[in-house]
């Protein structure tokens, strides 16, 4: 039920059940799709993966502390895809930009140049005496 806590001032059992089941339906569809494919559309990484990865990776890994409630561990193909796409160097770098939480080495508050990934991550800023 933690998935609704940040937004709902009080618990409504019907809403919790309805939307939790909708999320589980989507997780099941993706898991089934990924059972025979490396990526969402097939064996190639496409805009479809780029468009939805962050949403489903958040549900599967970190968002809302809902992983146990939604039993995301049961969706093995989805977990594989989340790990596979998340291990791409471009995805790792993209997730750093404008990130204001987590370990300092995962945060890049502003990006103006490719070199910013090496010199302006928050861990580097802190080494120079800056603030998080």
C-alpha cells in the first residue's frame, strides 16, 4: 500500500486494489512480452524501450517502496530487461542528469558539456568544496 501513501491523504481500499491490480496487469503483460524477446519490440533496443524503461524500472527497483506489495520479483523477464537496459552506459549517464537524490556520484545537477559527467558530478563538486 506504500505506493499510494505519498499522494493519498487517506486510504481508500477500492482505489488501492484497483490501481494495484492495473499495475500488476501491466507488469504481467510486459513480462509475457519479454519472455520471447530481448527487448520490448524484439531483439533490437528501440525507442519503445527508451520510452517506458524509466517507469517500469522505477516500479521494479525503487519507486514508492512498493516492490513487495506488487510482488515485482515474480516478473523474471521484466527484471532481466530492467537490468539489461539499466546496464547500458547511455542509460546510466542519462539517469544522472538533474538527479538530486542518491549517492553524490550518481548526481549531475546540470549538464552543459559531455565532460560534465567526469568533472561536475556531485562527488566531484564536493571534493572541490561545493555543496550537494
